[in-house]
């Protein structure tokens, strides 16, 4: 009998089968590894896109006193960056407070603008950031449109300590100023006054946290707050702001009214602007060098202006203060208020001017014509104005604003 020796190794067919099986397993492993790498790249890219979005418009989860406090680059500048490079390198803006992106140890100042496949992010200004995703793109949205962040409205309501509203007389005595970034590295001030019901509105303001200042002009009582303006902000319920003092109307004493020139009085000796002299100084918000009256000689000269007749209150007037906003051009100038009562002029104490605009107050606690307490009929007949003396035609003294506060 013939015996055949059995080989201990693989036969040719078996070896081919083994190679095919190993190849299939290797292919599956490669596909799995490629998928895992792609998934990891996508996760890292999505995370970086989240960080870039937060750098541009802030992190909504960060808050102060339960109000969003982080608005990123946009909150500081008031506009979207034109390129992602501005998130790390200041484009020359004074209000830039970056860098807004934190670089890891293995990143340079360019790599944060590249996704995990090494491709540049596609940045649609104010709308989105997109990654090519190695051929399968995906996007992080910033807003539906840039105007979601740039065009917002804020509505407020101002009252005094007693919850009184300004009314038609006092509404012009409140100046409200909102400071916002201007979009090019500076700041801009929006100024308004409330209506008789105390409501005021600011339109076209950027999202962010902005300082708001409310000032009762007669006494310079100022209320400072920060407001938070969210994207697409249009608050139908006004935010309330209250002075700590009873400035408006009400039924008690210890209050005041503000009167501003409404016509020419018995004298007009100062050089004025293009309109009547009283219209050069009647504004609620001072325009300083824009409209004013002036005196360009070393002798005194004055104007007098009529005032609106206030409604008589239950309490009699206790003090009349004439406010004048004035300055001189160079080294010589003085100011004093003129009060005309019962057909007679009375002057306040002469006060030296400075080259800066300053509010000067001149008070009378009683009627100087009679020496008796003021009456509401006295106030109705009152005329007031500035009296100035300057240096010469090129170095005059100026007055840009006149108003009267009657306390009662």
C-alpha cells in the first residue's frame, strides 16, 4: 500500500482564501478608521465654529444679573468683522477689546481660520460660518440677517420718586442719552427727551450692553444705568427708570417746573444768530457753538426773553433760578443774569467766564421788586436773559442756552 505524506502548511487555495479574508477585514478596518477620523474632524470643526460664532456675537449663556452680558466683537464695535482675521488682530479700532479667540498651543494666528481639513472657513458677514467638511459642507448660523443685530429698538419709561410723569411742562427738562459703539471703532451718543407720558424710544441701535444716562436738567440730577439690547429687540413693555427725587408735578410742595424762552422781551442788545435772539438760546439740549448770542465789547449788554405762563400750583413759588450756559473766547469775559419784574431790571452777581461751556445759576428767593414772596402772577409776568461782556470783536463772550427753574 502506498501512503501519501500530508503537508503541515497551507495549500495554495487555502492561502488565497486567507489573503482575501485579511483584505476584507483590512478594508472594513480602513473604512471604520476613515469614518472615525472624519467624525473626529467634524466634531473638532463644529466646536471651533461654535467658538468663532461666540467670538463674533458673544456667548448667550454668559450673564450678569440674569441679563446677557457677552456680545463678543459685535458688542464692542457695533458692527460685524469683515474678516475672521479681525477676531485676533485689531483692525485699528479704539473700542476693540480682543483677541476674541484663544489660540491653542499648536495654533498660529492663521490656523484658527482653517477647518480640520485645512480649508478656510467661508464667512458670510453677519450671517454664517461654513466649513467645506472635506467635501460635505456644514454651517454655523450667526443670524437670519445682519439687521437682527444692527437694527433694534429700545423703549423706556421715566418717572420720579412719587411715580409722577413729566407731563407737557417737565418733559423737556429730562435729557436721555444712550452711548453706543459706532461701528468704526468709536462711540456715538443718541439723545432724546420723553413725551408727556414719560415714554422714550431709541431706534436703530446695535445689540449689546450700553450705558444709558437720564438727567433732570434743572438740578443736574443724573440716573445712570446699563441696558441690554438683544438681537431683534423690540420691547413692547417699556423698561422703567425712576429718579430718586420728586421732580414732576404731583400734588405736594417741594417740586419745580422749568420754563424756557418763547419770545422776545423788553431788550435785545446782544448779537444773535440767524433767527430771533430768543431762538438762539431756547433749546432743551445745548447745541453750544451752533446757536448762541454774544457780546464783543468790554461793556455790559443784555437780552430779555419772555417765558410761557405756568399753571398755578397749590403751593406758592419759593425760589426762581435763572440758568445760563456761557463761555468766553479767550481771556476776558463775564456773565450775570437779568431778571425783569414789574417793569424793572435786576441783575445777579457778575461771574467770570471760562473758555469752556459752563452752566451758571442765579437765584432769587423772593421778588426783588417787592421784597415779598413770589406769586404765580409774578412768574407769569417774568422776563429773563443773559448780560455779557467780552473782550473785542474776535474774542467775545457767548451764551448758548437760557432756562428758568421755579421751585414751589
